[in-house]
């Protein structure tokens, strides 16, 4: 009886194998490969004031300055209304941009974000004790203005309905920053040590070529036109980062001036801030190693 069961099981297995073979066509399929569009690789953010920042970072006294960043918010009230929703012309990340700028200057940046302070308070409720480095100064301010409608340039020429056109537009943004003392040691808090107010023009250019003429006669007369063109706009939100670079360098240089430190070096760094594209061969902008 046991032998018959074994034989029956073998028959079932054989039948299953044959059924599997019957459904196999014998053809193999090659997996399809998908072409992925690859853009430029990720790069480090850099702007026109990299040499000025490196110059400030090379001043030894800068590394002993402790700075925290408050909230640098958009107070322009200008929004960009588009078909896909409403957004702000100005980035809401100026606080983080200023933090990065100050860190690249070589100062000691102290974290002051709301999330960080929440975590500190939570640890305090758990009885966790530890020392927290306090900043000597806090950077505060905002993006205070964004003005559109500033006069631009328009040029058009047409001969027999064919001709080029060019237009240029400008907008101006302003940022105000200040460096304020926090109470530490024998220093009284709330004293404004330096202020920096600066503005930047944002540019846009449009060019094109058009042709227009009437086609047909009588009732079939039709007006036909053809236009091609291109437009370029300065990246407004990215440029706010360059403005925070400028403001951070300006504040630290003014603080060093007020403290009477490294006057010659401060003057050299100031030149790179005023004219960031000047040759810097005679100015040592690298940190001493």
C-alpha cells in the first residue's frame, strides 16, 4: 500500500512538470532598460563674494566671535500669483542662508533656531544638565523692499512686417541687517554694534524675431504672424543668498573696525566686497595653515 502511494505521488509530480513544460514557449525576454535623464552634477553653492568671505576668514580674531542668527524674514508683502498657485518672490530661507554665510566667514555660529530651543527645553524638563554656549551677538533683520515697475528698455524694428525686438526689465530688492549684543560676561545686551543696508537689482531680458503679413484676397484675407524668442531672468531667490553673503561680510568688518582690530586686513577685505571681481593676486585670502 505504501509503495502504491509513492508511485502515485511520483505520477502527480511528473504530470505537474509536464504541464509546466507545456506552457513554456522556450523564449526568454530581455529586461528593458530605461534611459534616465541626467542633468549637471550637484555643485557647491558659490557667489561673487567668495574671495571676500575667505579674506575675512583669514583674520585670526574672527574665530573668537560667537554669533547667532535670529529670524530674517520677508517683509516685502509681494507675492507671485501664477496659474499653479501663489508663492513668494523672496525666499523664506534667508535665515539659513545667513547662517551658512557666517559659518563660512569663520565665526563661531551658535544655533538659535526654534526647533533647537524646543529640544533644549525638553531636555531641561527631563533633568538633563549641560552647558550651552551662548552667542555674543545676534544677527537680526529682514528683506524690507521689493520694487517692480522700474523703467526698462524696449526696442523694436519692423520692415514689411519682419523685424527683431528686445526688452529689458529691472526690479530692486533691499535687505536690512543689524548685529546686536547679547548679555554675556560684563557686556550689556541690546546694543546695536553694526548695521548694514544694501540693495540689488534683478534683471530680465527678452529677445525675439517676428514676421507678420496679410494672406489672401477679398473675403479670404487673413492676418498671419510668426514669432520666436528667448528670455533670461536673474534667479531672484538664489541671489538673496548672495545678498546675505554681502551683509554678513559687511557686519563682521564693521565690528572689527569698531573694535580697532586688523585695520589693514579689514581694508583689504572691504575692497573685495566693494569690487568682488577685481584681481586678488596681491591679497592673501586663504587661511594660514
